[in-house]
């Protein structure tokens, strides 16, 4: 009897774990930059920093969704 995982099941679990990990990393990075470094607030600072923060966040979200789409499309 063969031991180990079926390669297709293993690839599926790797895709799931990679998708969760990269999404959580993106979310923690955005939350840290927005809350801890106060880039998400408009009070008492130049307006350009929150605008740049939200623009970068939107672009990286687009790139994340594109990466996830391509990852799950192939397979």
C-alpha cells in the first residue's frame, strides 16, 4: 500500500495555505501602516500621506487579487 499524500491533494493544500498566508501578510502590513504609523488618518498631518497610503493599498490589493486569480486558474 502506498504511503503519503496524493499529489493533487498536496498541491491543493499548498495553494490554500499560500493564499491564506499571502492575504494575511498583506492585511497585517496594511493594518500596521495604517494604524501604527497613522497613515490612514487625515487628522493633523498633510493630506498627501493618507492619499498615497490608500493608493498604494489599492494597487497592492489589485496585484494580490491578480496573483490569487492566476494561482487558482492554473490547476
